[in-house]
């Protein structure tokens, strides 16, 4: 039976925590990094920071390693900070959350990034009317939250094992991952964490739901897409994890200048990978002479300015834009769909709640959603 998970110490910055975790891992000591978000930490009167946790039977050896490190390198908090591109991954401990975390690790490896896995749990007192706000209320509240935090920690341990089973152990050891816990509703907490943590990408795994409040579903993805301005990678339940050495990306476009503002962001995120881009426009009119002319003009610009990338423009005839995209994905074995939301364009309609929900329900590949 596994021993209890113990908080070894709390560090103020993630770089110091990753530095210590690397030394613990290389010594064969399994460690976990966790962060308790604002509201929860305030209720529990806990200091915010990255908590370094180990199993109880490893505490003595872990302390010896800390003393050895500080003797050799000085205080942990004094370690030189490095910039990591931040990736936020909301998780509900389902198989889809495991897939989303796998993709996030692949992004982080190539983008020199760190990953914050965010789990949001329900307020245990919201339906509990047995205790009013008496002198014992705060103590009761704190005990309930401590109980939930302990249960969450155990689920994190299990989730970590599932991730390790899916990827190479060395890749997992190298990955800069820490867990974050918060109380409330997933939608609002994602927005709040984005304001504080300021990630460059959100990776959101979507399942079909089982009625739980904070389960990750297509409805949540639609709400998050409508509120955040950060690139959002939606990972459907049916996603098959592909190789990261060659990725085929579809970019839906109306050939507008504003489209290519987001396309440049996409290029920046995908630059470390070997990527083949297909920029497609779905047209429902027979007379598309102007679109063809615009496409050829843009192809010349792309060939001139982005010659290092494999980028081809395609014009597709289909009465239904979403059907046109999905048929192209199936035919060309596309790994990622991406699009943006320039106003007054056909592509803008993809981000309407009904269309976006339909896209998520019908797609078997991840979708990158950008905002201009």
C-alpha cells in the first residue's frame, strides 16, 4: 500500500520547485507539485505558492537532498529564474483529461513550456445548511476543505500514474508539471486563473459528461471560447494521440488580413514541429472567381514570406461549411483543425454557440480556436 503524501515545503516560484523536483526525481524519489488557488487558499488560511510533496516514507531522504542542494547551490528560492511558456490544462481526472495532458506535454517539450493542471471542485458547503455562520463555522469549513484537498491529492496521484502509463517515463520526468486546486465553477475558475497565471495556451479535454457540475463538456468549451482571448486547444473524447514529428493542420480562412494575424500566432505555436498546413476556404457559391483570384494572390505572398513552411491554400465547394471542413479532415487525415473569429466573415459563424458545439461534437481531432 502506498504511503501518505506529505507536503515537504512551499516555494514561492515554480522555477525553484522544478529545480528541486528534478533532483528528487533523479534520486528516485517520486514528487508532486501543487498550487492552491486564491479563494481556496484564503478560506484555508494557507500561504500561496508551489507545494512540493513526497511520500511519507521518502521524507527523510528528501530532506537530506534539500540540505545537499542548499549547501551546493544556496537557497532554493535564489535559483536563477527561466522563462517558460505557460500552458493551462483543466482536468477532471477522466481519460479525456489524460489525453489533453499528453498533448500539453508534447507542446511543452517543444515550446520550452510549463504545465499547470487545474482541478476545480464544488464548494462542499453550498448545499450544507446544518451549520449557520456561528463561531464554529470557520473551523467546520476548514476541516471540510482539508478533507476535499486530501481526496483531491489522492486522485492526483492516480492521475499521475495514468499519465506515466501513456508516455515515456523519461518524458514525464522532464515535463514541468504542477497541479492546481480551486473551489467554485470550472468556467469562472478558468477565467480567474487565466487572469492570474496568464497562460499562452489552454488545452481543454472534452468528454460527454455525467451530470457533475465541474465535468469538462462541450458546453463548457463553448463558454470558455466565448470568454477568453487566449488560444484554446479543444481535445474531443475521440481524439487519437498522434506522433509529434509530423502534424497536418487545417486552418479555416476567409482569406482576410485579420485571418492571418491569428495564423501567425498559430505558426509561432507550431514552429518547433514539422507541420504541413492546409488553409482552406469553404465556398457555397458556384461563381467564386474573386475568391480564386484572392487565393492565388495570398499563395504568392505565403510562398514569398513563409517559404520555410509547407502551406497550401485550398478552395472547397460545399453548401454546409462544417460538413466541408469535416470532409476535408477525413480525406486528408488532418490532425488539428484551427480557425479564428474575425467579425463580418463566414468563419466568425463557427464560433456561434450552436455551430461551435456542433463542431466539437462532430470532430474527432483537436481544434485550435484563436481570437483576433
